[in-house]
């Protein structure tokens, strides 16, 4: 008899917004429907039911002994780095004989960047968008915000990857809480950079109190700046790309294949404008002063980390 695959445990932030909590629970149910071969359960770290511990108990009662936990979070901040591992360690003490692996946060994955791009197109009105249209548009990507500088840097990384090869005038970054710049300051910054049209893009998975706040702050700023065209884009939402990505993170966790930042590596995945680099063999980088390699001068290939995947 073959060993059943590990169950999938989804860990969410939690929100005081009922619609946001329901969106998470719906998403977990949809994953379960799509993958009848897997026991799937989900819970929250704080603020909304069910707590993560209850989801673990539910799986254990269904006979599960091994599971892979995937944080349903775009960014690895305190929750993904500390709270979820601590909660899982606690569950391991409560339920003898269970074992788990832990997956990585979701963003900034190329498939999510394409959903964000779609949200921008929708906000601009999807009538044949031309490259010239995009060249007028400055995007303000608004993250949750964290006291963890690394988490805030991840939002900047997403912004940079969204900008690369897509033709927007720029993609600036702001945060809705705990980190600067806030939304009004981010919008001021866009104007200082010469923005004519701004689309505020929430870097959030589902509806909730924080994305609502982004929208309110945007509307407040826009009312005070009638000379600037400002639009609000929608959250990512329970798109097929998100469902697929959670399964990709599950597979990685199960195989123990936890890569660094190879999601957004041009040598692994086709990013806009860099499609020719996928699968390119990596050449060692010869320094012109290395003995015997002078003839390579002027033909340096990026290969600092040799990308041995």
C-alpha cells in the first residue's frame, strides 16, 4: 500500500473583515475540491476563525500524520518567519507522531505578477491598451507594511519585477501600515516624479480592512488633487494562478525543494523582455586579470552563481 501524500495545511494572516476571512475559507474549500486526492485544511494565525490549531486537529482527526504547511501570504514577514513555525511546533507537541514541512510565501511569483498586470489593465479600462498608454501610467504598489525591513524590501522587489519589461512609466511602492511611505506620501512621490496618471495597486490577496483603507486613502488624496488622474485597482483575488501557485509551493515543500529566489530568475522562467535567457548555459565569469583568460575580455557572461539548479 502506498503512503498517502502529505496533507495540505494553509496558513492565513487573519483579518477583522468578515468578507476577507470568508474569501480565505472559500479559497481553501476550492483547493480541496480541485484536489480530492489530498486532505486540505486552512486556519488563521490571529483575528479570525478557524485558528490554525483547529485546522491541524481537523486533519489529525481525518487520520493525517504528515502535512505540508503553505503560508497564504505574499511576503515573508513576522507571521511567516516566526508565528507559523511557532504554531506548528506547538501542534507537534499536542499531537504525537505528526510531522510537517513548511513551504515558502507566495510572492513575487511571475504568475502573480501577470494577475497584477491584469488588474492594472482592468483599472485602466481594457479597451485596446497600447504601449503609449502604458508609458503614461505610474503604478503605486501598496503593500501591507511590516516592522521587518526584509518584508518591506520584498514589496519593492515585486514592484521592480512588475515594472521590468511591461512598459509602465514607473512602479513606486508604499505601505498601508507600519512602514513608510504611506499611501498619500507614495502618491506625492509619484507626482514629484512627473506622473500624469496613477494606478494604485493593492499588493494583497483578498479583500479586507487594509485593502479597503488603501482605497479610502487613495480617494481622499485624489479629491485633494483633481489635476491628477488616479485610479484604484483590485486585489489579486482567488484566481486560477493563485490556486496553481499554492500547489507549486506545496510540491516544493513536500519534495524539500526550497529554492532561494529562483522564481524570478531570468535563467529559469520567461520574464517579459528576457525570454531569450531561459535555460541559457551559465558561463563562469572570467576576470580580465585572471591569468590565461585575457581573450575572454569583453565577452563576460553573467554567471556569478552558476545557477546549478
